[in-house]
């Protein structure tokens, strides 16, 4: 079953001075199945960030549509969009986006507090997630007291605690060392195997090689895609590397 449908999305920005138009996305079409783990890759300026902002309902396409569970994101009222994001989307960012004056526990609780959940329900939700992510002993600590990998695990917990339909991850390993990267990618795999749908934008071939499908964006559209199939992580890593080389040298898969 398709959970996310992106259909012929185009995005054109008009510069403030001079009225010049910049086309960030030209014709992006793809679907994400429920329980799928998809990575999106592409060179800087290819349109990945613009696409992620549109998928996160932070921006609207010039034309085309994005549907989550059949609901067109462009039709959601401005007064309802924040609640929609909070209830349906989980976010994991490169720079963690944790509040330093809040403990890890309070950072994780934040979307539930904003949703008006009771303390009992919040406690009930955080316990299994903290155990799964190895955070139980760290919940009372503050972000400045823990490592980058632990901060990112807290950010993942915050994304999971609302039981989102879709997790959007923006360069989630970008600020991590190799050991923390391995740990986070293992956790993403575990979360996905339990049925969580994940869409990750990344420059990291290593991160993308853990996904079940990799989409490549070039010049504002989906240029190529690779399905994992029966490939190992090493085999998928090589396929991704070869595709990125082709993109950089101007080759054509189509």
C-alpha cells in the first residue's frame, strides 16, 4: 500500500530582486510504500532540500501534488498544518534540534506536550522507545552532557514517540563520527523492520546503502533509482557509488 504519493511536483522560486525565476524541481514523481525505507541522493543544488521541505509541508509546490495517506498536503489549512506535521511526520535532523534547557526526556516529550497528552500516556510511550534506543539511563541528562550519537538517538526517540506515519530524516549521520553513524544506521534498520516508513535525504553512500531503495535526483527530477532486492549492503554501496559517478560525469541511465 502506498503511503506517500508525489505526482509531477514542480517548484519555481521567483527571486526578490529582478523577478528572475529559478526552477528547483521540474517533474518529480514517485511513491513510497508503507514500511519502505527510501534514501534520496543527489548533488548539491539538485533539489533534494526543496523536495524535503515540500514533503514536510513546510513549502508548497508550484504545481503537482503530494499526498500522505491520500490527503493532499496543499489542501491543509494553515491553521492546521503544524498539528498535521506533529501527528503524522517525525523529523530527524543533522544538527539534532534539541533544546539545551530541556533534559533529553523533556525534549522527547515535547511533541506530546504540544498535542496535549497526559503525563501517564507520555510515560507509557517513552519507556519502550528509550529501552530500544538505549536511552533509559540518559533521560535526565541535558544535551550538553551527552555525545553526538546520544543526542541523535534522542532526536530519533522524539520522532518516534508520536507514532508517525512517516519519518523524514535530513542528513541524519552528517554530524556523527563513524561509530555513532554505524549505531544510528543499525537503529534505523531495526525501526524499519518493525514497520516504520522512513525517507532519508543523505549525501552518505554508507547511509543510503542501508535503505531498501535509493532515488537519485538530478536537475530537479528523479533521474534514476536502485532497489536493494537481494543485494548486500556492500553490493548496494557499490551500485550507489557507480551511479553517483555516472551522475557526476554526465552519463545517462535512461
